[in-house]
C-alpha cells in the first residue's frame, strides 16, 4: 500500500499547532497569540500600556473623589462664612475644616494677610503695599496654589490619551511584521494561517484605544469641573478682598456680613 510521503506544512510562527480555522478567529486564541512568544519589544509595549492604564485610572478616581468633596462642601463653607456674626467666628469655622478644603484655606490666607498688615503698620512693607494691595497679593497666591492642585494628574491623563493609541499601533506593526515573517517561512498564505497572528497583532491597537479613551474622557470632564471650581475661587476671593480690605462685601446688606477682626 502506498503511503503519503508529502511533508506536513510547518505551523506558522506564533500559531499553536492543531488550531482549526474557526479557532484561529477566536478572540481568546488571538489574545493568547498576542502574549505568546519571546518578543521582548511587544512585551515591553504591552507593559507600557498596562502601566499607563493603571496610572490613568488612579488619577481618574482620585480626582473624581477630590472634586466631589470640594463641590459638596463649597456652598456650605462660603455660606457659613458670610452668615457668622463676626470674623473671629468665621475664621474659627474655617480652621475646623479639613486640610484639603480649598475655600477655607483661601479665606484663612486672606485673614492672615489682613492681620499681618495691621500688626506691621508703619513698617517698610506696609509703606510699599497698602492694605488692599497686600490682601490682593495674598489672595492671588492662594487662588493660584489651589488651582494648581486641581491640575494634579491632568498632564498624565492628557499624555496617556494622546500617546496610548500610537503605542498600541506600534505594537500592532511590530507583531504584524513578525507574523508576516512566519507566514513567509511556511509558504502558506491561507486565511487560517493569517488570521491568528494578524488578529493578535490588531489586538494591540485595541488595547491602546481602550487605554486612551477613558483617559481622554476623564481629562475633558475634569477640565470642565476645574473651570467651574476656579470660577468659584475667583468669586470668593473677590468677596474676601472687599471684606478684609474695606470691611464690606459688595452686593450684600451690612447686617449679613461679619465684622472685620481687630488686631
């Protein structure tokens, strides 16, 4: 009896032997193909994407919690400050707020600037800056400081959102290059031979997009929230300047304002 002596086709590089055509199109199989092999460059690219994703989600959660706390406390802190009967009580209330509460810190900086200017009246510092200018300078510094803290993590989110798709694409190109080399070495260009390695390569692009899209959404959402909070910073600082500089909050009845602190 004649025996078939035709040599079996060698498996394509990166494709497991015994995989049927239907299995080659399976997502699970493609993921295994993407992670299989000794390709150091592809492994480094995949690791970078994982690190970017973890960092982006960390800052997304941290910033979301921080902004939620600020927004929930902002109106209460400002309303309580203006409803107190005198500045001493208002300052005491601000001192009792959490250390990460920005509105109370801005108010305390303004009160400290006003008290410092009054204590050093007659010095060269007071001669160089009048009371209004001195308080305005302190408020500007406080607002800039708190606004900068709102930007924490924004640069990383923007970087991840703009670079992750291209990093994933680089991984795709690298995997396709090696897949084509393997296919060329076997001489087989059937769809069964191509589907596995090329599909595994394209997953790199999908991973890059999966990392970038949440980062971009978070970046835009926090930008919008930060603009709203910064507007409240500016409005509160303007009222504080009027109160500590001239002893009145413009637009309010005198009975609704605390009396300025005395040295």
